[in-house]
C-alpha cells in the first residue's frame, strides 16, 4: 500500500526539484514549524537520501513573540527526529524600513543566505504553496504592479551574496495549503499555527481570510488556481522581456566621456544641453545610456532598460517605483529640455549630449 495521496504529492514535488542537484550535495529546508514547511521537511527527509543527497533543516527565530526561542527549539527537535542533519535555529533581529513584514523577510533571507553558505548547501527549499502564490498575485493587482510583480514568486531564485549566490527552490507552488495539512496528519507531524497568520493587522492575512473567500463566493471556486496560473503565464512573458532588456542595455551602454561629446553636434543641440540644476560633475555619472537607441525600443523593453540602469547606478530596487521609471522615460519620449529626475538612493537621472546619465546627487 502506497503513501497517503497528500504525502505522495509533496514527495513527488520535492523529488522533481532534487533531480537537478549534483550528487552528494547538501540541501536545506527552511522550516517555521507551520504545516507547509513541516510537510516539506518531511518530504525532503524521505526523498534526499534516495536521491543521493544530504539534507538538513533550519528554522529562523525572529524574536517577535514571547516564547519564540522555545518554539524554535521544538522545531529543531522535530527536524532532527525526521533525520535531517544538521538541524538548527538562527536568531535574528527584525528592524529596518518597509514595515515589520518586510523587515522580518529581509532578516530571514539574510540568515538563510549565511547558513547556506556556511554549510555549502546547493539549495534551500521553501514551503510556499499555490495559495501563497495567489495571495501574492492579488496583492500585486491591488497595488497596480507590473508583469514582474504579477508573475508572483518564481519556483527557483538565485540570491546574490558576497560569495556568489544561494539557490532557493519552491517545490510546492502547484499544491494547495489543504494538501500540506493532510500530509502532516498522514506523516504524524503536528504543525504550529503562527498567530501572526490570523492577525488582520497584516494585509496578506486580510487577503487570505477575507478577500479570497469573498472572490470564491462571488465568482466561484478555483480563484486561487486561476491566479497562480496567471502568475505562471506572466512569468514566461516577463522573463522574455527581461532578456530583451538585458541585451538592449548592454548594446546601449555608453562609456564615452562628456568631454568627447561636448564638441560633437547633437540633434537635440538646442535643448539637449546640461541640466543646470543637477549637481553631478561632468564625469560624475555612474551609468550612461544612448538615447537614440532607447527611442526605438518598445515601451515594455525601454522601461526595463531604464529601471536596470537606475538599479545598476545604485537605486534600491525595492523603492524604485513605476512613477520614477515613467519620469525617466519622459526624458526619452517627451524631451523638451526639462530638468533632472530624482531617484531613490540619492541618485538623479538627466539627459545630456544624447545620453541618459544616472549618478549621485
């Protein structure tokens, strides 16, 4: 007699992502003790040895609740009982901009990055499900986000680090939360329900417990599956557009000095002169992009090139919004000699000698 169907589904999803990892590699599962990551940990403990891989588990103690240290210790014992080795916890300090959710996420990933590099892990497995994906897409729609945000969470992500990168895998994006609960029950695992997951102070919680149920009741069943499917299709489109933008960026990058340009004629000669209000020196820009090639690009590609240039110049991607990119785009498409555009991170974008320059204030 085979395993419970829910257990089999989780194991099959894990087996699929492990197949691409090198033999003998260390894999880690990030486990909060909740049903999703606990079911993932149980599946990894079962599948990794059969795939010729090592498997460990790690839990992050955010210190946001009384008794969080004891809870982390309990999760570590469960991970060890499953046969995951090493099994450990890391305490983090949650602070920073963007609210507690964002700060906790940043602290968590930074800790996972360090643990993965310390242990030489080939991959870190995350327990996000189809329901998490649907919530992410719905939040993106409510915020008026672009295709990349609406593409949701990718099944695989390489996070850059000082030593290279850490690979994160999400094998459960095609499975729902209810399947994780059933899998835990079938494996004899008792999940912990984080009270933060029921706190309506958090936008994601309201989406989970109020918005999505209302949509299901009003439109009919299958909303979560449809949102996740939309994310998958948009991810393909966004990946293609990002690839085109990356090639265009490389082709349009211009390292010619302002002095070399100053004596040359420019088709915008009367209006494409120095923005008298900017405080960047002649050679103080960080990134320069040729305007003539930008004008010819489709908007979907052009705005990606502009965003890429701003980020490479030092603008934080998390705070660089569409309104900033649109303002820079007007320096290309609606140029009439206007002044610079201020960008997050203490940067400015301005047009000079047929180029868009991105540099510090």
